[in-house]
């Protein structure tokens, strides 16, 4: 693998260049150690296929999704307006995100504040690259014979109707794609959305993520595939809680794609 170079928008503009696509890393992808690995794999994929991309680096701030979901509309609008000013200053047109929450907020809520961009989730980018023949799931780790089940993130699936893209990324693997009883439009939250990630759960019979992982384990998977850093945390914690760490891996669509292509 060639060395990974991740250019910032400031660097690119200083060289008189502009990217085809801006990679919006997001808070989790920047600061969460587990999600950082997904960020690196998205960058590897972009570099591998030769897409000219950049990140905002220190100029990127939280999209405001957690503030809005927690009911602080004022803070959300402050964060959003700051980001829109930065994006517009760089004349950004197309954005790829590693997080369905960032994807949903920039795509559906920024237009109301004057921020209009083409926004895609990284699973949609991977699907496009597979369809264009640029990613072939060759030369890397084989998933042949492995059972993989995909957990639909709420803000990707039910929120935006994106169901096929992540599954297309898994279908090229020569793996056995098994669906949970509750999938697609009938999927179930991992328990982290709506800013629940940042608070303790209310008293109840069972934590939501434990329930969801139990549903996943009913398919006897080798891999639970995710497409969201929040889901990644909740599913991983659920797998640990049920003592299945040794037999069940939780991997993001980008990580699976990078491994299959030897990146």
C-alpha cells in the first residue's frame, strides 16, 4: 500500500486546485479511536481509485446533529451556519460522509439555512465505484464462505431510503449475505441515535443495543456489518456484552471493502 496522504482544503486552495469531492470526516471519525480506522479506510479507497479529494481538517466543526436531536436548536443553527460559511468559502459542491448523521444533517437540514450541496454516504460512493468497475473486491482478504449480516443505520435507511448501496458493497464479496428478521424499512435502532449516544439509558428491561445484537446473532454471522460510527460503538459493546468477541467481528462497509481490495 502506498503512503496515505490526506490533503486539506487549505492546502489544495494554496496550490490553486479544487477537489472532486470533499470528505466530511465528522466528530466520531476524527476523535473516536475505532472510527478513525474507518476514516483511514475511506481515504485509502478514495486514493486507490484516484478520486481527487480533500478534508477540511481543523476547519471542520460538528454538523450540529447531536445538539438538534437533544433539543438545542440555537446551538445547532450556530454550528450549521459556521460550517456553511466555510463550505461556501471553498465553493464546495459535492460531499461524502462517513456518518449517516452528518449525511442526513448536511443533506436535509443545511438547505433550510442556505447550504446546498450534493451529499452522499460512503456506502453510496463505494456502490458507484463497484458499478463503475473501479473496485473489484480482488487482491485482498477473502470473505468467501463467511456469513455477513448488515445492520441498517436509522439515518441512512429509514431516514433517507438508502438500503441497496451497503448491500451492493457486500454482494461483490462472494460471502453469504444473511438478513436479520428486522431489516431495511423494518430495521431497529442500535440505541445511539437522537443524541442517546451521549447519555445513560433510561431504566428498562434491556438495553436497545443488546436487543439488536441478539437479533443479529440469530443469523449466526461471522461479521456484523455497519455503516455508522454510532452503530459501530453500540454493536461492538453488544457483542462484548454477550461474550462473542472471539467469533463475531463488527466491521464498517468501508473496512470490509478496503480489506477485500487489499488496501
